């Protein structure tokens, strides 16, 4: 049947089409690449262990707290928390990266990847938390670093306290003992005694009393910008502010000596945490006078002890072995040298008399057994020449300062202050110092005490003061019972500066004697003895200075009476 044939042909075509399609699909399936295998999760490296200050295998020592006065080493200030915080921060970042990798894997694996992405995001959150913890640890490490710096600061404070204690140790040189007590009318006081129970010093509320090894007493009171200093029952000075000019502060001192009052001016300044005073010239002579005093004279002249007025004087007999004046003088500098040494010898002798020593008797040896001279040795010509050289140096400086302008004043006053002013006593050109008054010193090593008196000679050895503003000096010449010649002692820069001030004051006094007595009593004629104004005008002496010194001595007597009633420690 025609219809049947057509149906058969249509079925055959359909079978052929289906077979071709199946063959083509199988071929494509065989040639298609296999799906990629799942990527393994990345390995996360463990954070390295925190380093310690000790090498492996070495036992960890317990950290000791530094002793008082010791600075903690800077390396010990940072605690391990700083390094651990940074490591924790790095580990947190690694965990964050792991979370991101897990997230990528989750995207590749469909629903399973979405689950891994969720876990990865959780890991990322954990990683961020670890980062936060690491930052917190870093902050703690910084806090520990700050604590270390605080400890370092405390160490510096302790170091400062150590210096203070060391300074007290110097004050206690020679085996002194101290005790605290309350003095009526004065207040709390620190009292020190020498071996054997002798009173050494009293320090209380601005009142400072010091008993020298040779028996003299020095009293210094500082209140309300005024200073009262007694070197004897009726000798000393009263200092008060004078005026300010050009950024400088000037102070007036009214000296009382042998019942006579006179005034001097000093310029105040700070150095090394201490206050210093430098002598100021209130007048200068004309340059021609300094030229005559500086250079050798045309011919030497004889000026013996009788001309000086020393013949038969108790002090001259007493120190006859130590001090021998020049037989003749070829220049004013040599005459001024003997003038100044003799003035100091008279002051030393008078201080001994006021201390209760018999006239003509040697000073009593101190009870500390320090390094004192056991025999009287003369001042050598070399030492006297060194003093004469210092006189010439000061004459040259004054001549330069005395250059006169048409108005009659000095043309080269000191420049205005700039920065810290160094005391003249530390100048490289200032090495030789003549002791101006009784002074107790100690050896730098061992702290053995010995005494110096006016007219002893020192040579400064060191240029840089220590933390107590002391320098080392060598005793070049000394009298019997004083620090032995050749002994090295520690001297405060303030005491050396006062010696330098006194030297200039004595030099001005000697120049005045030469000018006032020109051509008289065997002295040669001095040219051009006129004067010009100095840096500041001369002040009028304070009329009440002598009474203030007497009142100060009375207050010191009352304080010492109360101390003596208490007695030294262990009595």
C-alpha cells in the first residue's frame, strides 16, 4: 500500500538521524577534557616563636632590679611583649590570607564552595581578630617600652640622688659623724663632728657655721638676697644687691677689718648650678702708670723690712722662715708681690691669734691625722716668681681695660653676657692661687682633711670641675701645720674664685700705695697716677655692717651652746 511504504521510509530516516546524533554526542563526550580536580587548601606556616634575650640552651636568669643610683640599661627596658605583638599581627594577616584562599576555592566548587566561602569568611574574621589581638599586643609592647623609659628616668633620678649622697660623703671626709637636732630660734639643723667629738659644722635654715682644723670659725648667713659672712668676732663682710646694668647684676660688699669699713663691687653670674661673684674695678689708672708698673725700672732700689714697717712685728718674726722679702726691687711687680704676700701673712697670723693660739706658737695640728707639713719650709724663689708673673698678667689686663676715650671713660668695657660665663678661676691662664683665708680641704682619694691658711700657694691641676664643682690642685707652698707641699687636694671652684678676687683686690690696694707714696720713703717716682672711672661707680659702705656681724656672731654662739648641751652622737 502506498501509505505503508511512505511510513516505512519516514521511520528509516528518523532512525538514521537519531543514530547520527548519538554518534556525534558520544564523540564530543570522549574528546571533552575532564573536570579539574579540587585544589588542596594552602598550608599556613606557623608563627615563629618569640625570641628571648637568652641563647638556646642557656638558662634564663631572673632579671634583677637595679640598685639605687644605677641607670637601668636601655636594652633591658623593652620587654618581650613588643616582639610578640608584631608576630601575632603577622599571624593574623596569614590567617586572613587563608580565609581569602578558602573563599576562592568555595567559588570553584559551587554550593560546597559557597560553604567554604562562608568558612573562609569566618576564618578571615578570625584572622582580623588575630590582627587586632596582634595590634593589642603591639600596644602592650609599646606600653612596656614606655614603662622601660619610665624606669630609665627613675634610674636617672636615682643617679642624681647618688651624686647627692656622694657629695655628702665628701662633706663627711675625715671620718665625721652627723646628727639631726632642732635649735631654738633657728630650726632643724644638721650637726657634724670630727673624730674625738670636736664640732665641725652646723647647717640650719640659711645659717652655716664651720670650725676650721686650726680652730677658726666662719659663719655665713643667706637670707632675702643678702649675705653676711664672718671670719672673726669683728671681721667679715655684708653683701647686698647693688644695681643691674646691661643685663648684668652687681653686688656690693662692705668689708669690716680691724675696725675699718670699705666697700667693693662684684658681678654675679651662674655656672654649673652655682652662683659666682667676680671682682669689678671701680676705677683704673692712666695707661702710663700701668706701663711704669709693668716694665723693669731704670735702676733697682733697696727697700728693707724697716722701710716696709715690718721690723719687730710679731707676724714677721713668726713667719720669718717661710717668707723672706726681696732685698732689692727691680720692678713694681716684684714690690707688689712682697706687698701682697706680707698682707696675707699678717691675716694668717691674726686669724691664729683670734683662734686662741699663743703668739709665736705654731698652729695646733688637726685631730684628723691628715697630710700636714711637719716642718716650716721657706717659700721658694720659683714660687715667688710665679706670683710675680701673675701680678704682671693682671697689670697688663688692667692697662688694656684702661684705654681712655675723650670722655674720660674706658673704651673697652666687658662685652654683654652671652651664654654661660666661665669663672675666671677656670681660665687657662689662671693656674697659681694664693690662699686668702683659712680653708679646710680634703684629698681626692681617701678624703683625708688638712687645712690651708692665708699665704699658702696652690696650682690648679684640672680644668673641668666634677659634679660638686671641685677641681684638683697641688699645694705648691705651705706653712707648718698646713697641707703638706706637693699634696694634691680637692678645692671648690667657688673658693678658687674668691682667691682670685682677693688677689685683684690686694693688687689694687698695692697700686694705690705706690701711687699715693710716689717718691716717698724710698719709693721711686710714679708717672701719671691719675684715675678714670671703672665699670661701675664705687658704692658707699653700709653703716650698719659692723653691727650685723656682731649680731650674727651672737646668734652663732647661742646655736653652738644648744648643740654642746646635746653633745656629739654616742656621748
